[in-house]
């Protein structure tokens, strides 16, 4: 029989992260949202308990069930979306190195993304551009190779980069052969203090304010050949296949997003669950017309729908995480299904939570307005709602729909 019960190890992991989220993250959430700054003291606390380092992340990824990553992310983002992203934003850069890099590159660069408990660092994955977000084929950042020097020169602009400019390690997606579109791209590591990489504009956002987001400019950035993820030989082989019309597994950017999609869905579920639980407690305590408002059918039915939608989204996320970890093909776009559903549920549930609280929910005296601001990005980043629909539609139809 199939069992949906978590193992003892999974329950212990969930309780460990939940305790950190409840005791450390939540009490600081409003402060760092107002400050709109990276919560370095909280990253340090996460590093001290070994929640923020590659060894722990690797153990999550190594879980054969695929459930550790979504369980951890749901609990952390239940604590707060902005701080959760400040802690887990580095994961996208690490996933970029892990999906494309050689073993030697992983050993050299991944630890530098984290630093240590005495001085934590962060990593940034730079793919989106002002005119190339979901459409990665429109990317303009160029990487030109000097064979005599075994040196790459990167020039261009990246947008919406989590930890952009403050990262110790930047992973940058760039075009090496413009004629091949998205197949002519490669990923590069930009080490600390490399000349030519600058970030002059931090973006002020609606939500996830404790997570740093910025534009990154690359002005003739010089990189040794060892910074090309996967190496030159592997890149040349892939480009040759693309020129011959041989089908490839896709760009490094899209591979990174595929690795992270169910995890992103779990983050959205954490935010949705936090709003639902807060609204439920409020509805049981708030008295209007002589009785708790939860006794009104319109309120209780809304809460019932919220719980149902959250549980349904979680099941889609857990299925996709298991499939991805065990190499089961996403024949119906199951990874995109999980992110699509979770994002929609997060936006809807947090909005309903505000409605249940009424005017109080619209004020900053209660956290549901912050949760709603944090939730909206899950309909947008790492593939918009419409992009997820397109992926699913192509998968189920077998046609290249536009």
C-alpha cells in the first residue's frame, strides 16, 4: 500500500525547522520587512545551527523521497517569506553550480556561496534581463572566448537577481553563440571581488522585502576558463550537437529552474498556511454580533476552502518533488503544475485571510497584509503563471504551443 505518512526522520526535520522559524524568524519578520535589508544576524543564527550550509543542503537533496527540501521550505516560509528567501536565495546559485558544474567546481565554489557561521555569505543566480525574463532565448548578455588566454569576457545586464551585488559568488547565464538561441548559452561563476561586476540599483519591492534584489551590470568581466561551468570541452560538444539539430536537455538556466520548481511551490504553501492559521485563530477569538465570527458560515466555509486548497497544493508539490528526485519524467508538466497551483493558492489564501480580518487585516498590526505582499511574487518569478500553463499545455497536447 502507498502511505502518505511522513517518516520519523521527516517529522523530526520538520519540527527542527519549524522551531527555528517560530523562535527566530517570526519574531523578527516585521522588523526586517520594514528595514528592507538582508537579515545577516538571522543568517548567522541559521548557520550556527547548521541550517545554512551546503552540507545540510546536500543532505536535503540526497533524500531519495525528495520530500526534505519542500518540508524545510514550507516551515521556513511559514515563519516569514522575506527572511526565508534571504536564507534560501543562495540555493538557486548552488543549484546552478550543482546542475552544470564539474566536481572540482562544486568543491571550489559552493562553499564560497555560504561562508561560515562567523561570517555568512550569500550566492546569486543571474539569468533574467530587462528584456529577457521567462523568454530566456531573448538573453543578450554575451560571453566571448579568447582561446590564446583561455579567458572569457562577459558583458551585459542582469535584472531581478536575488542577492545580486551583495553575493560572494555570482552564477551568470550568458550567450556564447547567438545563432543558437537558448541552446547557445552557458553558465559562468564570477568569483568574489572580480573587476567589472557592479550593482548600482537595489530594487524596492512590494513583498519579500528582507530579501535583497538588484540589477547586476557586467562591464568587460574577465574570467579564466575554469569559471565556465562544466568546462570548455563539454560546452563545445553541446554546441556542436545544437548546430547539427540534435535535441538537447535544454539550457542551464532552465535546468536550474526545473530543479527548484517544487521547492518554490513549497515556499508558497508555507506562506499560505501561515495566513490560514492566523485567520483561523482570529476567527475563533473575534466576537461580532454576540458570537465568534467563525460560527458564521461564510467565514467557516472560506476557512474550509483555504485548508482544502493548501492541502491539495502540497500534494502536488510532494508528488513533483518525488518525481524529480527519482528521475520520473514530467509527462504532464507535473513540476509546473505544483508551482502553478501553489502560487495561486498562496495569493488567494492570503487575500482571503485579509478579508476574514476585515479592516484589521488591511493594517500592519497583523501579519496577513505582509503575507499577501509576499505571496504575489509566486505568480511571477521562476516562470510566470502563464508560463507554467504553457509548459503544462505543451506537455499534455504534445504540441509546441505558443
